[in-house]
C-alpha cells in the first residue's frame, strides 16, 4: 500500500494552460497581431459531439480566440464536406480547424483527414503531421497525447529510463503516446515502451512491469490492483458512460482503471473525470495558438 498517492489534477492544469494562453493572446493583440481563430465542422447532430464542439467554442471565447462553428446536416455528402474543407483551407482568417469525429458512416474519415491542409490541422491527425511527430519534427501533436505529456511535465514526473506500458493502439491515443513516450526529449520521453492491444498475450505480465501505465481501452475499470506494482504512475484515458441512479443525469463516467483499487498503490494517478479529459481542449487551443504564430509551419 502506497500512502503517498498524488492525484494528477487535469482540470486545474487545463485551467492554468488556458490562463497562460489568454495572457499570450492579449500580448499578441497588443502587438497588432490578429486574434487566433479556430473553426470546427460538425456534421449531423450527435449529442456527445454537440457537447464537445460546444465546449471547444466556449473555450475559444475564454482565451480570446475567434471561433467559427460550421454545422452541416447528417446527409452531407463526402464531396460537399471536402468542398467545405477546401474553403477553410483557403480562408486566410482561419488559423486552424477540426472536423469533429465520428463522422456519419457514408463519409470516409481517412479521406477527410487528408484533405485538411497540414498547416491548419490543429487536431494533428493528418498523415504529414503524424509523420513529423514520429520523426520528432515540429508539428501539431494530437490533443489527448499532447495533454498527457503536459500533465507529466507539470507534475515534474521523471520519465527518462522508465518502463512505460501503453494499453491500446488507437490512432488518436495509444499509438501516438507510445511514440512520444519513447522519443528522445529534454523533458518527457526517453522511456522504454511496451505497446499492448487486444492480441497481446499475458497482459498482466506486462502491466506489472510498468513504471508508467497509460491506459486507453474504452473498457471501464479494466485495470485492477493485482495488475500494477506499488509506486506505479497511472494515466487513465478511458471515459465510458455507465448508467447510474445516483446522478441527476442518470449516468456516470468511468475510466479504464479501477480507481478505488489502484489509487492506493499508485505514486500518481489521474482521476476520471477530471484527469486527462480536460486537457484535450487546452491542447487544441495551444495548437491553434502555434498555428497563428506560425510556429510549426513557417508559411506566410
Ligand atoms: P479504440 O480506438 O476503441 O481503441 C481501443 C484499443 O484498446 C485498441 O487498440 C484495442 O486493441 C485495445 N483493446 C481492447 N480490448 C483490449 C483488451 N482486453 N486488452 C488489451 N487491449 C485491448 O479507443 P480510443 O479511441 O483510443 O479510446 C480509448 C478510451 O479513451 C475510450 O474510453 C475513449 O472514450 C477514451 N478517450 C478519452 C479521451 C480524453 O480526452 N480523455 C480522448 C480520446 C479517447 P486492438 O487494436 O487489437 O483492437
């Protein structure tokens, strides 16, 4: 039992980062720079997507960005969406934009992601930006992995030489965070990384060796106390809505880690909610600010 568990407060860190961005925006405007401008395309009216996009627009207001929400009906064709993307690519007033996922089934996500101009791809999903990340070149890091890196950095967690075990290999979380944790860095990185997925044999043998365990499965409370060693650092990315008669909304959010069991053994742990989740928006804003300052692609 580790009595010194530290809870990693993602809500607090996200607020701090947004405060820092707001100050930077004020200073840019004072120097005659235009406000950073983020646009979002929302296709259809999926409830969760509406909430996520709404939160992104509100965050833009808070930090002094301009924002544009482009709403398209669920019946929008792939061609019509590509035309809208080309418009945003060409619009000089917009620094970056996102296409909220998931898209309706008749639209191919890969085609859409590749249509976004890499210099405006503030979600960091374009193959060019993923390649730049893998090569350790300046790029827009995908929001959730970027948020995890920020949490580790701001809690001064030493990663060099540590064994990091990642559960899940999705394109948006598991794969990119495994690359970032392994890469050569003066801050967060330099880990020996094990990437596990549904075909991994004897998963527990791997998780028990983790100094840092990053879990992105979408399987509520999958990681239990017997799967981790004392003093482990746990980053729980999972968010699953499960029915609950104890909340007004009728549901509660669960992470992929059984928090009650694992927290007492952990040196650091992210709660759900309030851990990784709030960091996603902060990362998106940071990427948009980078784009507005031409920090990644030195284009005019
Ligand atoms: P995903 O695309 O569904 O990928 C899940 C991964 O887990 C896959 O690689 C899968 O392996 C692996 N997996 C499934 N069952 C497994 C098992 N029993 N043992 C080992 N590996 C297993 O999920 P995702 O998009 O990465 O999301 C994961 C979770 O994070 C979800 O709860 C999601 O809501 C949450 N999330 C949160 C944020 C945030 O901001 N906090 C952002 C993104 C996602 P295979 O590849 O072999 O199928």
